[in-house]
């Protein structure tokens, strides 16, 4: 979600600049982030599968059992599909030709990851990209295809961010109910 937010912010700044009359950006903009990076998500399901195969009956709360199953059957599947398998959500490939046309690589190295996590199963390499600069502002502004592609990318990225936020809220809610269920089982 943090990557998508970072890319969304840069795409929005770029589209706003292209639709303005300004000759210079009024705020800093990392064009590499506006292009983005293809992302792949892998989520673990083994605990849920173990619970399903062996111990789902220990849950006395039928609604909780149903909510856990729904979460994995829908949200887990939908997120993996959206991130890894649905081409419309993969806007990097569609934006790249425009970036090749209107940008050039500058000499500065740019690290695009600052995401920190304590989870040992989280894969977080340091991606490094060269920074880019916009070389043909006039042509980029006049290229309606480029503007449309940025607009579409913003839309799909916003859908992803909303989905992640909703999923995280549902995880928090499920965790609260699971904690209550665990306390009931201990009594």
C-alpha cells in the first residue's frame, strides 16, 4: 500500500503539471515514482488452511468462522488477482512507452524503498532507479494518450489503495473478534 501511495502521489503531481500552463514544477516530483514499478504480492494462507483442515470446529462463534472464511475466500483471492493477474491494474507497462518518449535518465541514483517491517517473511529489497527528467514538456502535454494513461493509472491505483485500506480495517476487526474468542476458549 505504501508503494501505491507513493506512486499515486507522483502520478497525480505529474498529471496536474501536464494539465497546467506552468513551465516549472512548483513542487518536487520524482518522475521515477510517477512511472512506478511492477509489484507482485504473495500472501500466506497456511494458517487458515490448517485451521480449516483441522481445528475450525474449535471456534464456537459461527459468525467469526464465516467471517474468517469469507476474508480468505474473497479478499485474499481478490488482492492476489488484482496485483498479479489482472492486466488493467498493471499500468506500468502502459505508461512506460510515454516515459521512453518524453523523459531521459539523469545521473542521480534514486532509492524508491523506505518501507520498514519487522516481519521476517516480508521480502523488501532495496530497489534503486536512476532519476528521470522530463525533456519535452510541450509534447507530453499535447499527448492526450499520455494524459489519459496517467488518469487511468491514478484511478486503478486509487482502487488498489482503497482495497488495501478496507482489507486492513477488516483484518483489525477480525483480530478483535478473534481475541474475544480466544479469551472465551480459555475460560
